[in-house]
């Protein structure tokens, strides 16, 4: 007698990062099910995958309330966007015009724009307003295939607003089918009224903000912007070590504008990821690899800011580092929400292959969030987060990454309609 399931995806012609029952596909292999006459099927019950295997085998084992015919189509895990700042208020489109006219991001920030401009707007927004402004961004990302998203705070830079942002992020995870992972980033900038008392603000983050975030259980991670003009390596280390004592795993914004020690901090504190890395050195890449730190690359930011130097993904991969990809969706330096667009940039501007780029947007994004085996993979027991593409291969998608490819998104077992 066959078992009842909620959803059966039948006969995918090609599937990325799919592990059938009883198999042991290695990380080094493409983990790709090649084109086959019968294809691959996936059975889902509730929000979980219960079986992956040849179509003929699963057809005899399960009957489903709903089926999707995936013949001739590509099946991938849902995207894992492991670095975003999507909860914010206000609009910084004026900065876009300034940059088009030749202004540099750091010049704009020094004049009171950048992160500090978003802080002023976000501090003035209620929790409901923040939620209503942020929800459409999450909905667009979900329809494009992102099923797991990390959301950072960092546009409050005071206790009340930082907590409000994290509560909104949690609420978004409760009211959408997406899995939302939260990161506290009170060390995103120095607020206007503390720029002459930087050590005092570092103390406030450590002594006031971090304990309050931990007490409410509002974040899994603690991040810091270790960069010239912001938090130096000593300040960054103090904050991250204090977060670790409270159960918040470290993340680091590192080497975005220059190689100023952020990667080394990430390796020293055992961060789960170091992000940006446009200017990281070979020695820093080796340190990240040895420490097991995921290198999360954000080519959309480089593209959006009109910079020439993309992160050295090819060197990182050849050195054995784990490379993830994410959007860095934020109000000022990257408004890109499509992970497929990020994948295309990774291939065109960072020398990644389509398989490497899709791996970075799924498997390795999951690793950057401590969710190995739970998301970013098609395997029994993993979350039922899937994309059925009306395309035959990942190469076709990368070749046409800017176009709107038809797709069916499944998030936590729910079919998302566009």
C-alpha cells in the first residue's frame, strides 16, 4: 500500500544537489542527477522532504494530494540568501544619483549619508511601519526563489531600535513561508552622537545591547563592520567575543573597502562567515580556509556601487575555501533581490562556474548560516524548499540570468504563486 504525501514532484530531467536515499554524494562531486529517461522525483510531507529517488520507484511508494510534472525541467533547492539588510525605513535613491555623478560611497558616508541616513529614517519608524515596508521585499525575494534569508539589524545603533528591527525580522519569519535567520549588528556604524566617543559606543554594544538581544532570544549571530573608518580589529574582536559568551555566533563584514584585518579577525574568533572580501589577501584566504570560515561573496554590491574589484572567488575556490553567495539587499549599496542575478554576476565577474555559483547560493549559503543538511539541499529530512525551473540546466539559467525565467517555487512545502 502506498504512503500519502502532500506533494510529489515527478520526473525532473536534471536536479542539483539531490541526495537519494542510501547514497552518499560527496561535497567534491557535482552532486547532480544527470538527464535520464525516467528522471528524479521528490516526495514532500508537510514542510519536509521524505524521499528522493528515481521516478519509477517513488511512483510506486507514494500517492500525493498534489503532483507537479517536472519532465524536461531543472530542479534545484530553494536559494539561501545568507547576507541581507532588508528591514529598514526610508529611501536613499538620491545617493544613487550622487554616485552616478562621480561621488564615492565612502565620501557620501563621511558627509552623513550611507548607513547613518538609514539609521535616522529607521529610528523614526514604528514596528508596524518597518514590517509593512519590509514585507514586500521578502515577498519579491520569495517569488524569485529565495526560501531562506538572513536579516541583520544595524540601522538603529541604539538599543530600542535594534531590538525593534530584530522583532520585525522574527515577525517576517512567522508570517511568510520563508525561513528567516536573524543577526544582531549594532556594530554597523557609529551613530552621529557617538562619533567622538567610539570606545564608549563599543562599550554600550557590549554591556547593554548584546545582553538585551540575548535575553529576548532575538538573534542567532552577531556581526560587525570591521573596516577603515568604522570598527577596527581590536574593537571588532571585543564585540564578537562578547557575543560568543552570550551564545551569538560571530560573523564579520570584512575587507570591503580595503584589506584592514577583517578576515584575520574572522579567522581568530572562529566566525561562521566573513562577508564581502573584495580586497582580501592570499594570506587571509588561507587563514579563512584553515579556520573553516565561509567566504560569503556579494558581487551585487560591487556591481551596484560601480566598483571594478570583485572578490577573488577563483583564487578562493582554488585555495580550498568554502564560497557562498548572497545579495546584500540593503537600502544604499545594493537593491538587487534576485539570487539568480547574483549567480550570473558570479560567473561573469568572478570566474565561477554555474555549478559553483549554484552551490554558493544553496549548499554553501546554508553552511554560512549553520543550516547544513537542513536547507540548500534536496535530501530526505531537509526542508521542502525547491525550485522547478522551466529550463533544462543551470548553464541555461546563468546564460540568461537577467531574464525572467518561469519557475515554480516551493517553500516549506507550500507552492508559491507569482
